[in-house]
């Protein structure tokens, strides 16, 4: 494959002060420039300066030369690549009843993972200490103790203050509001610790893995609860206090006003959340269902009442997503979550209402699709969150200039 930067006939841009080793690593990692000549063309730096920057990256073990040659106008060059094995990333996806924990490389490839019955109700001190013990055991079992660790990423089923690294406001995570998660983990893990809402991590994984060329993506998770995440202009939008995308607690008129877990009436979650569907099926049909998993199992078995309930829920969910479509004008809408990926039952209802409610301009090129992930999107998203932070060009430049290593041996 011809290097896209190397064959560009446009004149090289002027060199900038920020074109340090971090910027060069970014070009290599994203595949924008994979040879010395392509890097010089993209940055405007001289070949000798490019060589100096690359020497720093080689010395830090962040890049290596691949086996493939990259064709160019002159002599073919060896492709430069991010060294995915230079460090480990820890990804943790905390759920209401289960927690998935993974160790990945810098390409988010999973080296080891487990699902443990670690619930948010156990409280922050207990749960975080159990996670630490599990991670240590996983690293030992996989014989990865010699590898440095790049960072630790966590996804939480709650609104998260990303900068402070803690839960804010009402959520199902009773006892976690304001708890300093980062400080608790940093006492054991002297690495960058990144914490975000779980749906933001699902959104990040979906966008970075499957839709990197799209600038605007809207992700909806339909499971026990309902949440969403937004990519706007290529970046996650968290809002002012980390509450962006919390459509599960938006009021949806016209469908009654059942009581929601948050204490309000008529929230979207109280109409289409897994717990709400179980409530309604148990009440109206006397079906023995208690939670979202029970509903999902009945749908998989072809239970007509459960299927009809899920289809109707899709149409109600579509009302909220149609509003978001008009507000955000995304390129792609992705439906995920336990209930969103059981066949096309929920997806069909969402599509139907969006095309009815949203203006043609907003839906003309819109793609509405199910997630391609099934169970590991949260930890992959945690990996991308960590990698973006530790390999941020400005951060990496400061680390290398100080003579330090970008990763820590724990």
C-alpha cells in the first residue's frame, strides 16, 4: 500500500515547535506517515531532525521497524510501527452485578481477561481492592509481570467527573458519590488512572475501531438502564459536569408516567429499561421475569410476549433517539446493550420512528446499525482512553525531554 503522506503532491508544511517526538509517534500510530520521508513531508522537519526524534522513540521502545516495505517514489522504506508490546494497559468495566477486567497491549488486543461477580453494591473500598487483587493475579497467571504498565482505565455505570475521577450526583452506585477513586488506586498503581462513564467507553471503542473516519457518532446502550454517548467533531463530548448523554432520565410524554429508579416519573428508562420491561411483563402477563437478563432469555427463546414488549420498547426509544438525531445530526447511530443486540427487534422500532420524526436532511445519509461488539467493548474503550492519554504528543514530549519512561514498572 502506498503511503498516503509520501505520495501527496502538496508542498510540505512548515515545521512547528509542537512537531516533537510525540507528534511523530501520533503520525505513525494512526498510519498517516510510516516512513522517514513521509514524516518529513507531513511536518516540514528536516531529515536529520526527523532522525533525532525517531531516535528518542526507538530508545523509549515505543516504535520499531515492521517487516513490510512501503513503496515510494524512491527506494522502498521499512514501515515504522507503534510497538504494541511496549507496555500493558489495564481495563476495567464495572457493572451493576459483574465486573470485566482485562490486560491488553497498546493496540487494545486482550492478553488476559476475566468476568468477576464484583458488584457496585460492595462499595468503593471493597470493590477497588478486589479489582487490584484480581489484576495482580491475572498478570502473574499470564506471566506478564516483567512488562511496564502504561495506565489504568475504568468505566462506571454512573455520571463521572472525568477531571476529578469520581462519581457525581445520583446514580445506582450508592456510596460512591465523591469518593476519590483515583487516589485509592494510585496508592497501589503509580500510573495514569483514567475514569469515565461506561457508555462513553463503549462509544469510544465503537468509533475508534469501526468508524474512525466519521466525525459525529451517537451510541445508545439499552440494557438494564438506558444511556448514550456522543462523538462530536471526532472527540467524546462529556458535557459540563459529565452528565452528557444521560437520555435514560429524560421525560418521554405520551406513554404514562411510571416511577423511575431515580425518583422521577416517566423517564425513558422507566419505559424501556430492562428492569422496566421485566416489571411490565410480570405485572400484565404474570410471566416469571425479574431483570433484563430474564427478558433477553425469553426473547431469544421466541417468547411472543417478550418479543412484542421489546419491539414496542424500540419504538419508544426511537422517540428519544429521533430528538437526538435532529439535535446532533450524527453520521452514525449505533445501538448496543443487552436488549439492543437481540436480533433486530429493538433496532427496527428505533429506525421506524427516526425516519418518521427526523427531517430528511438529517437522515439522508444516516446509518443506524447494531454494535459490532458483544461483550468486550468496555475494556477496549478503556484501553483507548489510556492510550490517548499516555501517548498524547505534549505529554509524551515532556516525559521524554525529562529523560523518563512513559510507562511504569509496578
